[in-house]
């Protein structure tokens, strides 16, 4: 991937396209997908879309009983326990999956947290970086042999326009010198985008292509750590919690870009790209407003992606991929 590849392709879909639009006519019979967070919000819409296209879907869940209840009417999916904040839990889940499958066609990293109070997990890691990035990083590394065995797998990572808030804070990624919940979120979303860049660079010769994306503005459970007043003050909802913000998507519209990334033939032989509104995003100027769309150059920089990869391997102890 070069920065010149980071430009729209002329997709037939748009910001208003739904999962049903994107998945129509797609046959995923015989394919297996893993969807983190696949039982609520965008993840649930993603699971439903993949199952409708014929895929078998595995949903790792921190709360398996709640996940099974949410998916009770969705045939063709299995729930297994996994907590992205606990790498021992991630490794236990991947060991089970590796024992159960011979190949894996799709890995959809949809789960995430946003703007949380300061929390420390593992050896004192900042929790948003740990959950959104380190957990998914470890999951992908440990499942890589199954992805390579598919002979044409895709990994899709939910980033966010929130990445425009900050580059990786190389000097203090865990906010030892003072916590800011929005900068922590922004850093985690930049990490998601850079992860996609380097995983694609390492995996392309095995047919494993990776994409990051901004799903759009959607009110889902992702906002659970924010008060109603915070959401009112940002103009997202009214005092009753009804969405009033401009350009907000439905959950189905929000999940559409991920399903497009997973299935579109326009992305054959491509990877390492940042997507939005069911197309490749353009590169945005350093001072452009977040809501103007696009991806910052620092979030798709190959050298930064390689640096973050090495940092993540050292931090997590994940199985290194062949180079």
C-alpha cells in the first residue's frame, strides 16, 4: 500500500447503504468468520449480515450468556468466551478456535470501548489501547495460520474518525503523565489503522489482506461510558436520548462498510487501506475537521505501522508472524 492507493474507487455504495444492500447477492457458503463484539450494535448487524450470506460465524464474547441470548434467533453462529482486556483469555479462545477449524476466511474486529474513565489492565496498560488494539492484535497473530490456510482471507478492523485526535503517543502510550479519555480513544483508533497497514504488509503473500475503517457516527452501546448529558452537549441526542445529530447512521448503515470491506471484489488484490462510507477514504489534511472524513497520513504510515507492530509484539508476547 502506498499513499497514492488511498483514494476512492468509485464504489456503487455510499454512506446510506445498509448491510442488506452490501451483502445482496454475496454467497459465503462454506466460509467461517469471527466477529468480535458480534452480539451487540455494529457487531450484531455484522453477524446477521454474514449469516444471511451463508457464513458460519464465531462470536467471542466477554459475556457469553448475554451474547447467546442476543443471538438466539440467529442460526449459524457459535459463542465462545473471550475478554479482549485479558490476553490469557484471548489465548485460550484462540487455542480453542485453532483446534476446531482448519481455516478462517474472515476476521472482523468490531468490538471496542470509547472514552472510558481511566482504567489499568494487564501490567498497567491503558485500557482503551489494551482492549481496542492489544487484544485484537493478539487475536489476529494467534489465528494467523488459519487465515493463511484459507488462501484468500480478509481481516477488517474497526477504527474511527476519532483517530484524528492524535497520533500514537510514542513517548507515553499508557498516559503515565496524565489521562485524557478522548486522546486515549484517538490513540487506540490510530493504532487500529496502523495495525491494518502492517498486518497487510506481512500477510499479502499468503493472501491475507487487511483493512481498517470508520463506520460513521452511530449511537450504539459504544457510548455506554458517556453520560446522557455529555451526549446532549455534543449535539448527538436530545434529553430523551433520541438521536438528533447530523449525518448519524443507523446500525445497519454503520456496519455496511465493514461488510463491504469483507466481501467487495473491488478490494481484490488491495489491502492496508482505510475505508469509510463503503469506499476507500482520501487522505485528509492535518487540520481538517474530524467530521470532514478521510484519514490522517500518520495513521497509514508504513514506518509507524512497523514500529507499532514491534512495540505490540514486545508488549503482548504474541506469536510473531513470518516476515
